[in-house]
C-alpha cells in the first residue's frame, strides 16, 4: 500500500509533473523522491496505470549531450541495425521479437 498521495488522470495539482513532462520542459528529477502518484483507470478489471509525479521547482536541467555520449549512442543504435545471422546492416532496428532481419527471420 502506497503512502503517497494518489491523483486521478489529468487532475494532478500545479507544480507536479511526470518524468516525461519534465523532459519536455528540459528538466530531470535530479535525485528527488517521488511525491505523488497519478493513476489512469483501465478496462476489464485490469489494474490502473501508474505514473510518478515529481516537484517541478526541485527539478534540475537535463545534462547536455557530450561528444562521448553521442558516439556511444550512435554505436548502440548501429548495433541494433546489424543482423546477428547474416551480419548485414538492415537499414532499420531489428525487432527483438524476430531476433534477425526480416529476410533471415522468414527463412526460419
């Protein structure tokens, strides 16, 4: 059982935001604790979706992308485009559900 305040979807008070909302403002939580939950109900008796809320006034600016981080990200994205079976670059990120490029996945 959560001891945090819980707000319904779209009814969070001013001054609180989710990680995604903070990111859109150029901010990050910056190590602060979660201060509340946002719950979105779902159909068919499924549990609600939960989003965590952070204080905007305690958020910190997003760290700038350094050259090293940019190279590491480019290398990781390039690795996701290389098929592990035929070792060719597919031109798209290989779906994890297939585990290989579409032509290789179709042959098995």
